């Protein structure tokens, strides 16, 4: 009896003889590629950026979650290689798509990277391959776009090749969880595809969570991020309500979280950053229009969070006026922290970039200090900021600014020096209070 493509591929996966291809070697793809390689599979990483190839060839990781030593170990063991030549996809048994899924200026999904990658795979598609999408997207993308493009070759999903979805759950800077220890939601186009997904990811991560369909798995990821977006919007709004009442929202949250049930603490800030939370909820709001269903709650949360940078700059301008008798338009401001979260170098969608722009739109001058970001790289939305460099945090430098605005509370920043040397501090992270450095010139925002 002839062996089916499913049986052959399943055996390859179970014996670790399958080669995995990971397309997109960024914050999601590179950690995944190394985790899969560590589990015993041969992995080929694909990316269109030649600079990444230069770094990887030199055994140098550009992602915090992957150390140079971990990268070198998999390369030297012959389990990981990287290339810009997508012809190598033909040799891969499992192909995983980890490319960006941004929004357009009108907050519509931009699936151009997913579509282009799917067409690249289609050019090299052969029987006996499993193609997985990990990029966050709206329910239906895997089946209605990726699968359709691949079936345009004449091969059929579920018999010739297999399609699945597994949402990425990377959390840059998290010291407690990493790719292999975060439970992995998996789904497939049919029972055989799901079985392959469970076998492959089960070999690389500690826990696999199967769900009934690709659309369900896509919805899981959106739900996780919408949950965070809505709750952060809630505390951001409470911050703006409590402040005029003379109530410290951070004190309220600290007291509320002592309740052992029915409450989970979320914290306000200067806005939302990272790829997921500011962007992913709008994938669902876009998709819901197809069904003529409103998503007012999700959209309101997005509006509140998007308004935070202007709220913070407003508090800065007010403090400068009242405390220093100086207009923002004549002031120099030092922004502490460019990355979107503490202790990482990730500036994707960082509110710090918007803070700098708003300060300068209002006539002020803004510099930044970030121990993790020496220079602002090119970005799609903030091109004018490219090339600006982090300033040194010395007493003379601190004293040269009219105000210091803490946007990201990196642990390695010398807050005691800031508290001593700065004339005015706007603290969006409550870091000075946490460190026992509260003072009259420290204003929470």
C-alpha cells in the first residue's frame, strides 16, 4: 500500500528528519527558528534583509531573546542556517511564515507581506509540505488568503500539502517565559493538518493547545491582545479622571490588586507600543465590518490609548508653565526611554517616538536617552527621527534641560541622578515613587 503524503510527513516530523523553514527572522521568527533547531530539527531561516544575513553569518544575534552563544551553538551544530534565497523553500518540509502584519494609514490590515510570502512559497510548493502562518491577523486569513494562493498551484490542501495557524506569543524582555516554554495554540485545515501541527510544535515547545479551526486560533491571538488593550485603556482613562480629583491612580491600583479575586492589575502609561496591542485589535474591527457588526468597545479603547501621548505632552506643557513659567515652545525636553517597554531595544510603535514629534510640533526641542537604543533606526511612520542619537546621562546634560519626561522605565537608568539634577520631571511610569524618590518637582502623568 502506498504511503500517503500525510504519513510520510508525520514520520519525518516524529523522527526529527523534517527540515523547517522560517520566513522572517525578526522578533518572532529568529527565536522560533532557534527553539525549533534546539529540539533537533534542521532549520533554514529566510529573510529579504541582507544585513541580517551578515549578522547571522558572524554569529551575532540582533534579537535580545536569542543570545550570541545560543545562535552560534545551533549554527555550529549544523541545525541552523540563513539565506535570502527563497529557492531553498523546496527543501523544507515545514514552512512557517513570521512576517509583519501592519496597518495602513486608515487602520486597515496590510497583508501585503503575507500575500507576497505566500506567493513565494507557491513557486516552490511540492507535495508533502506543511505551511504555517504565525503572523497575527484577522480570522479567515489562513484559509481565505494563504491556502487559496497555495492552491493556485493546482495542489490541494489536506491531500497534497497541509495548512495551519499558530499565533506567536513572544514577549520581548520577559525573563520568565521564552519561546519553548510559552503554551502554543495550534490549528489546522482538517484533522490531518492539525495532527501535523501538534506533532511539530509538540516537539519544540512544552505545551501545545489545539483548537478546532484556523479561524479560531486567529481569534485567540486577537482576543489576548484586545484584552490588554481594553484594560490598559481603562486605567489610562481612570488616570485622566482621578488626577483632577487629587487621586493617585497608581496608589488606587496597588490597593485594588490586594483583592485575591475578581481583579487583575493593569497600569497606565504614555501610550501603547509594540507590534501587537496597538495594531492587532483593529484587525478584528476591520473584519467585523464584513458582518455589519460594530466594535465600539475595541475602537474606543484604541482611541483612548492613542490619545495618551498628547495627554502627556499637555501635562508637560502645563507643568512647565506653572512650575517654571516657561512655554513648551521655548523648552528643551529630555525623553527617558525610546523603546516601548522596559529593558528591551524594541521601538515598534513606541509612544516615545510620538512624544518627541508632538513636543517638536509645539515648538519645543526633544532629545532622548535610552541605554538600549543608541540611534533611532528607519521607521515607516517616523522617518524624520531617523539617525538621532541617545544623549549621555551626565549631571551637566541633565541640568541642561527644562524638563525630563520618563516614557520608559528601564532598570539601568540612574533615577537618583535624575531626581537630583533635573529641574522638572514628568513621570508616566510611577518609577520615582516606586524607588522612594518622590519629590515636589516630580509630576505624575
